[in-house]
C-alpha cells in the first residue's frame, strides 16, 4: 500500500472501523483503584448460541500503580508445614491453584492454609494438558474441580490456571461455562536455582506481576527479593474481583 497520497474514502473506512473497535471494546477486570487488568478477553465462540458474552481474559500481569506482585503456587504437591507458618506470620495473601488428584488427599492441609489467608483456586481435576481436547473433556476437567472445591470448601473458585499454562479457545469457553472469570498465567517464575525467569518483557519484577513459585520452601528468599525492589505481596482476589463467590 502506498501512503503518499491522501485518500478520503480509505481514511473514512479506517476511522469507522476504529470507532467500532472502541465502542465494542474488550471488558477488563478492575483492581481496587479501578485499574484494568492486563490481558484481553477472547470474545464470541459457541456459548449455547449466545455469542455476545465475553470469555474470560487471560492475564499474567495486573495493570496497577500499586507496588504489589502476586504469588501463586500450583498443584498442591508440596505440603511443607513451615509454609503455613510463614503465611500466618507474614499474613501473605498467596493464591494456590489446586489439582484434585494431587491436592485432594490433603484438602485438610489446604483448609488450614485457607484459614490463614491463602486463596484456593482451580487447576483441573487431573492436570491433563487441555489444549486440543474436545470441549466436553475440557469442561469435565474444569467444572469437575469447581464442584470438588465447592463441595470441600463451601465456595466455588473464580480463577483458573490451565496445566502447563497451555490453553485454546475451547479452554476459555469451558472455563466461562464453569463460572471462571479469569484465566491466570504468570510473567515471572521462580526456577530450580532460586532465580526468577520471565516470559516476556524486562527481566525484573514490576508492579502487578503474577509470579509462579514451584517450591514453597523458596518463598522466604523470594520475599527478600520482592522487598529489595520496594514491592510487597498483594491479594490477587482484590484485583480480580469479578466474582463475589471467590475463595
């Protein structure tokens, strides 16, 4: 395309398209001060004939000027009793994404974590990689864990992390139909050496980053890093407040 000559018709068409995008813009979740959450929700798709409803956004970072980051833990395999004490002593609002086949035998332990401030959210029944699976299979994995956690803890999660961080549009459809309001990934993760690695952007923590922590035992050292950078741990539920029934 050549841009050297002014073309009114093309310009008018472009302006109309931009106006349509702005008017139909993507819904976002707001933090305590009304800041939107980074990550665009997918729209449309087969939602029982209703294509006007938004699918949940996929987020790895919260747009906020608050100097907070969010600590998240997956599966529920590690049950270090010292972790419970650390959460209690430091009043850490961590988020745990639980898989039933892993965490289920120790739901009593996680009830204790919840009682001292941890948020318990959905990480499927069996930790199968969801991308590419049929809708029925993905829905069974997500809704099944919604039911399990709802039955055990009395409330249904509204946040979901897909196993291995992989998903497709079918995942978002199934998650929405199971009552999920946000699919949560991560921008930073704590690796086996105790160092932070990043999925994108600058290799340092920024306000609003969602951090995935593999081993709870490394949390205390991570807290030192967070504090050295003038940050603190925030409550992800406070920034993804779309569902009043969240854990």
